[in-house]
C-alpha cells in the first residue's frame, strides 16, 4: 500500500485516512472519552466562529459532518438493503459507537421526509441550556448518510436540542 499522505493530501479526507486504529493504539484501545471529543469539536467551532462568523462556522460544520456521514455510510452501512434494514443497522451502529440512541419518529418513504431523534447525543447531551440548537455537525452527518443511501440530496435541520431544553436532539430531513 502506498503512502496515503502525499504532499497536501492530509487535508483530503477519505475513509482509509482513519488508519489502523487497533494496531496503532494497542494499549489505549479505540475508545476515547466524550470530553476529549467535545474539546476538539467546541474548540474548532470557536476558531471557525472567530474567523468566519456564526453562519459560516455552522455551514462548515455541516459540510464536515456531511463528508463524514457519506464516508461512514459507504464503508459501514448496508446501502443495498431495504429502508427498514438500513435504519435498524444505522440505529444499532450509532449505539455501538456510543454516538447516540437513534429513533425514527416519522418516515414518509414516498416523499423521503423524516423526523428522527438522537438521545444521549455525543455532541450536546448534558450541555447547559442556551436556548440554541448546536448540533450542526450532526445535521450534516445525517444528511450525508441519507444522501449516500438514497442518491438524493437532503437538507437536515435540528429542531430540538439538549441545549435548547429538549432531552433529545430532533432532526427534520427532506430531499431538496
């Protein structure tokens, strides 16, 4: 296998760039505390906000989430399965990875619209209330998964969040 990091290529994300986590972390393992994840996420969000403003920072987080969701779907999920099997696998996998507990509240397979919740969300569960929805990365992640599975372009927006007083994150998605 050739060098996956050619000059400047470390800025281009593909699934293989995740590397051999088990082999590289023989003693520490694959898991990391939520605290460490949030340190990276919220410090990055702060820098993007300072550099580009709120709207652009949110857009960039959605784009990053979309890229991650698309790569995740292509490499982990059964893209050739029916919707029920696909969603069940997604639900099981998100729980196993401790990202959150997904529940599909409403799915209209005719027009592709859906409402889903993620309880104990990696990004925000336990945050102090700010009356905001803060899971922009998750919006992109879910859109990337749905785009890849359906072949349609999705817009996903968070309508409820731990940070705005809800006890789950609720997302509304629809093809555009």
